C-alpha cells in the first residue's frame, strides 16, 4: 500500500466523493484507510465506568484504498515513488501526474437518400 499516515488524499467514489483529508490510520490487512472527516458514522455508547460519559459520538470509518487518491498540498493529483540515494537511503518523492488530454472525434453526417 503506497498511502501512509499523514498523507493528503482525495476520495474518488462514494458518499463523500470529492472531499480531501489527512490519513489518520492505515489497516494494511484489510487494504483500508481512515481519513479525517470522511465516512463519518454515529456510534451510540453506554458509560462503562462512573466517570465515563455515554452518548452519541461521530467517528470516522475506514474506506478501501482503491477509493482514495494521493494528492499534494495544492490538491493536485500526484504519484508517490521512492528513490535510492548514494548512501542507500530511500527518499520519498511526490511526482505530479501528466494532465490528461481529451481527444474529440469529428463526425460527418451521411447524406440522406
């Protein structure tokens, strides 16, 4: 999984499509991530001890990694890669993706008989 904790990501699909946030937690065994402010669910809890308060709390639930894309600070989509230096240390480099070019097809009308 190339997405790590504290990376900025954008949600690609689902109810929160288009939202961006910081990754709080990664669940590698399930291929899921928890993103700040995304996929919020309400949890009803009872007080467990006398000092504890119960109530309804909003918590972030995990999202599958395929529904999330890495973005840089300016909210542009990017790819992450690691490069090895001379000292055999790995550096993380964020690389911007090339802009997609749209091609248009020219259609010709057929002459009617």
